[in-house]
């Protein structure tokens, strides 16, 4: 059979995310592309050398794509002191001590993953680390990476004292006498991070490959790395992608977002153009520019249209930080848009969202409609007046659904300090969908889990998987099909991977077999779904134990 397929999936169901044919039961692949989508007739392409995968009721979908992730950083951190998966102070101390004992030769103890909710007011102290490791510097990012916890030795080595001023883009949390207390917010993390031994090129490549294995195991076939550049004192991870793309070990398709240095202005644009051209290789390119506009709500640095409240419920003088002057931002985005860059905004507070949309609107007015697909990530608080602007301006809403749920960080460190109106505008996924916005989705790993099915579970239920809590703003739920499409076709659109994200003839065979069909079960069981098989370009890159 001269036209036999190399790979056939049969026995359905198949979710194509292609409006022309949303469901099928069989798919054929030849080389790296899909050659047939349909039903029993596709089996005619089975030849003596065709690999046949019996879906046996499991759902075949396009490969997941993560529209906002830090894969190299996440992979590197998997080899450091890992504080994820617990909120216990005693457990943090046990892990820090154990890591120090395991690696006595390491000059610094570094890692990440602790939760703000573990400490009163979200602020840990240096003394808590000193109690278990005092002789070596310890520096640990929290799970959102907008703050870090340091021991006394690390603060001393950095020369931080009561007289050290706060940087313009951050804050040193202090004790009663003004001495640094051990918690560094936002840009203040760099005061210590600059001293931390830098990762090597080999470390970064190993981290990338470690992360890629994890992501393929979760069905992720492509992603957008949200920071390519020097950040928090760590080197640019671009070299890891270039090396992996060059030797073929990069099996995923990756678009990188070049970091916008907020301490500089338009003079860096020429460098971004040069880096874009230099970094294009194999399955890797860097066509996006990441501009971080604000911080996070928990440390009151997310930019809001109204002031934060204090612990008594009274308005403060603080409405958050705009890391980039809004007028300058508009000029920068106009120029980047004209040069064909996509702009990837970190916009968490409603004022930051508005400033980003204003910049996209300025680019549209100056340059006309282009196909750069600018997108705003996080969108924790969106003013209702700005919701319809996404569709009107063609700006993509890049969602991190896992965060849209009740948890201590939300209930204790966010809602009381936002107040009723701002708090009611959080993660308005449903409103964005109803307004006609294009939805993409991502994880922000290592900030939160990279498992798309866990994010989809929260997008649909507005409750974390397995948690017995009330739904968070349930009117903003998405249906399962929409949430899956955001993680596939939506993120493929953001990543300019137009021949992925759907199962249709001619598309690349980036495909995932789930271990069940989540449409067949109740919404509260969506998070039980796991990945059985993952393919990129028709090549199997992951098989779960006992998968076939």
C-alpha cells in the first residue's frame, strides 16, 4: 500500500477543535502531518507497517500549548531546594536543613516554592532560616517569584542594613528598627540575587531537558517561554534553547519572549531585533517581547485603579506600581509592533491591564491592523469597561486558570485588601469569552503546576481539584470545550503555530491521548484526567506506564 499511513488512531473519540469538524473517531498521520480525519474510512490507510493506536474510548486531542511558562528556570529549580507542595513552616525548615546537609559543598542554598500564606501577612523572617542554617547564605524565591526569603548571612553578604534604601521597583521588608527582616519584594530581590552563583550553560541545558520531559508527560507539545533575558540575577536561558534546537534534543516547539529591561528605554529595541534574528533555529524562535507592567496583589504591587485597603478595611495611599511609564509604554509598543514583534504583557492589576490595552490601541492607530497577536497574561483584575476592548483591539487574553480559586492566599492575602469591587472583577474568564475575546492559557510554571488538566479543571469548576471549597466567582466559569480549546488552538494562535492546535488534514501531528474522555464524566472529575501518550510531529515523546 503506497499511501499507507505511518500512524493511525482509531476507536475514538477525537476532539479536533476545528469548527468545520469538531468530532471524529479516527486520525491518520504520514510523516509529521495529519493526512486524514474521519471515521471508519480512515482505516483504509492502515498498511503492514502502520502503527495503530486503539483509543478504546480515550480522548485524542491536539497537543496542549502553554502560552506563559518559564521552562528553563523550572527545570533548574527541580534540582534545587524545593519547597513546593506544602505550606508548613516546619516542613520548609526540614527541607532547607536537609538540602544543606546533602550539599555541604554548595556555597549558597538556593531554591523556591514557598507560599505566602504560610506566614502572617505573607512575610517570613530571616530568623526562621537562621534556626536551621546560619553559617551559609540561603536565598529562596516564593512560588510566584515576585519575592524572596533570605537568612541573615545572605543579607549581610549583600550589605543590606537599616540604611539601605528600597529600590524604585521593590521593597525590603523591615524589622521595627529598620533592619532588613528577611523578605525582599519584587526588584529588591536583585539586591541579594546578584551574589548568588550563576547557573552554568550546562545547568540551563539540563534544566530545559528536565522540564521538557515533565511537560511532554503532561501533554504539552509547545510553549512560549515568558522570559528570555537576565532576570532576578540569573543568566539568560536562551543559550539552552539554542543548544537544544541545534542538536535536535528540543522536541517541543518553542517561542521565546525577549525580556524588556524596565530600567532602560527604546535604545534596547535594536538589540531585541538582533537577538530575534540570532536565536531562530530549528523548533525555536524568539519573536515576542515580554514587558512586565506591574507586580502581584499579595504584596500590593499589582497596579490598580483604586487604592489597596489596610487590615482595618480603610483605603491606603498605595494603588500599586507601574514598572513602565504608561506614555513611554505606548511609544515602545508602537515601535515594537511596527517591527513585527508580538508583545507579551505581564498585566495583573486592572490599571496595568488598561495601560497594556492603551498601548495596543496606540499601535493599532499608528500601524494599522497587523498579525502580531499581542497578549496580556495573568489578568487577575480587569475593569469591566476594559473587557470588551480585548476583542475590539485583537488583544488575546492569556489566562492562568489555576489561580481562579479560593485558597488561603486568595482569601487571606488578597480579597480583604482589594475590597468588594476590585475583588469581584478577578479572573473574568466568562466575561472575556462572552465579549468575543480570544482566549489562550498557560501555567506560569514554576509559579504553579504545569499540568493543563488541573488548570482546565479550575477554569470549568472555579474550584481546585479535590478541594472542598465554594466556587470562586462561579459566573466566570468556562465550559470544558472552551477551556480545552484555550490550551490548544488558543495558545497555538498566540504562538503563531497556525499548523498546530487543531486536528485537521495538513496540520502537524502534535497530538495527545488522554487516559479517558473527560466529557463523559462530571465536571468535578475533570482533574482526574491524565495523559497516556504524547506525539510531536508524529513522533512519540511520552508514553505513560502501561499506555498503548
